[in-house]
């Protein structure tokens, strides 16, 4: 990799000024992390970074394929880039990520958006070769048939001095029938625990305060005879004042060993994002989720018995093909029983190439919309009560930013907290006594130690 980066750097050095790169990532935290690796490689090769495509010499959009709206947004953005290309024919425009890993999408972009110069998938390490070829021959380049590898993480261009994402595994073996991820991200492969530990040690020395462990199915991590529970314990033993979250786990892999590791670890936040998707056993089976409503409730109950005060958030898909009124009531029942701190809800989005896309769906769209309204109304009631229960308590908050004399941060429960304070508090942990609450935010005063 160093050799090819040196060649690219030599090519860039012939320009009057270093080329500027603009990269925007759509979708999940894994995509954002991939984007940091992509920009990091280009910076190592001599590029500068710009926050606007109008000033860029290299424009890259890192795409998401999980939902239809994300794809439509990308197409809209690509259309707008024609004006930039007209003003500056030498600008190099590329598209990468999960969306273009779908061959029919890649061919559509190539045919429709002639101003796009290159396409590649999720592996940033293919980009330097692509750029060298384009700069030499000014020809369209496409490399979407990448092998399922574990990318190197030698060069990372992080945007934050407080937060850092650390991928621990890539890909997915679950093949949920609604999900495109295994087809575009490949099969599961886990990084070595040594590499993960060394990266986190370096982040701790750099005074990073919150680390997010990333994986399409984080708790299926397994490498060098170390499973996810053991990895959490090893990370907890690293010196430094930081806290750790992880996403996204799969309920079927959330065993007692993982829950016990979280419970006994000081650095692991007492918040779990546990994707439910549906509370109906019939729909869960159709989704190929490999757990039942009863098993999900048992896992949540076990987690809270080990960690009183644990907050749990979730994902829910409304309107999976042929979801009945009874199926939806089962979902509402789980939401009521568990009392999620927050839910991320989506009306089912058909993904070409998945098993669920083959199902003839007879549920009317307006019925799905009505169900979503009911679900959100219920969750608003639950969230309001949960937040009110924090009033009078003191929570530890990582201060993220300050504006107009008000600090904003999040507790370990992943709840937003506002409090008066100075800019110097940004990037520190503060104990905040909660004095007020709204449905989605808490308010309080810093407790002087």
C-alpha cells in the first residue's frame, strides 16, 4: 500500500497545489468509518480536505443501500454534480459503498451519469490504483468485485477529537430476508483482538473520550479464540478515561456471557441497542431473525436484572410484507413491556435481490402509515415517562459541544443532556443533576466536585 500511495503522491506533486478531496458518507456508522479510511489514504498521498464539493478536485460519495430513500438521494446528488463538471472538466467524481456493490446499480450509474469517473465498493485500498489509472488515461474505472477482506486501518482521517469509531468485524452471515447487507458487505470476518486493542490504546493516548465498536453483527465477533464478551473485558482493562459503546448487536447472539461482561465493565456504557424489528413470531420467522418474541423479552429481562437502570433502544420495521393487525399488536406489546428509551422506526423498504422482495405484499400503504403513527404515539408516551424519572438524579455526561452558554452532551444511557457551562468543558465528563425533562432531552446543572 505504501508503494502505491507514494506513486500517487508523486503524481499529485506535479500539480501547482495539492488536490482537495471532498467525501460525503450516507447511511450507517460503518459507512462513515469507511469514509474516514478513504480520506485518510488520500491525505497520506498528499491531498488536502475540503468540506464543499464546489472547491474539490476529487469528489466521492460513499453510498448506502439499506433503504430506497437513501438511493434516491444519491441519484439526486449525482445529477447536481453535472454543473460542477461543466465548470471544471478536470474534477474527478467517484461513487463507492454498498449501493454500487449491486451490479445493476453500478451499471445504471455508469450509463446514466456520464460525468462520474469511477466506482468502487467498500474497500478504500482499491482507490489509489483507480486514481492513478484515471490520471494517466482519463478513462472510466469500475472495481466492484472486491474480495471479502479485512481492510488495513493504517491511515484514518478522523473528524472528531472526542469520538472514534473502531470496526471490530465486517460483513454478515445472517441473511435476514429484508436485508441487502450480506450481499454487499460480504460474509463475516473479524479483526484480530491485538489490532483492535492497539488501536484503542492509541485512541486513549490521544484523549478520545468515546469509542464505538462497529460491526454489522458486532456480538458475533470471534477471532484468535476471543469472542465478543472476552473482547469487551480486554477493552475495559485498557488504561484511560474513556467509555465504550457498540453497534449493532443481534438479539440471537446476546448471551449471558456478553451481558455479564457489560455489567462488570466500568467503561462499557449501560445502554444496549437491541434491534427487535418485529414482535410477531410469524413475522420474525419470515424475516429469518432466528429468535422469538419470548426469547427477546427474556434477553431484555436478563439484561435489566444484571444492570438495573439499563437503557435499551431498538429498531422496528413496520409493514413487513403481509404483516397483519395481530402481528402489529404483538410489536406494540413488546414496546409496552420493555419500555425502550428510544426506537428507530422504518416502514418496510423493498430491496431488490433479497428474499422478502419476492413476496407479494397485500397490506395497503395507508394501513402501514397508520400503524407507524400508532407506534410513534406509544413510544412518545413511554419516552416521556422514562425521561421524567431522571429528574432529581445525577448522571455522568460527556460534553460534546457548547452554544450560547449551553453545553450539550449524552449520558451513558445515550440520552441528550443540556446544562449551562463554559466552552472549556467540551470533551470532558461531568456529573449533571437533572432538574427538568422533555420527551427527548434532559436538563440539569453541573455538580461541582
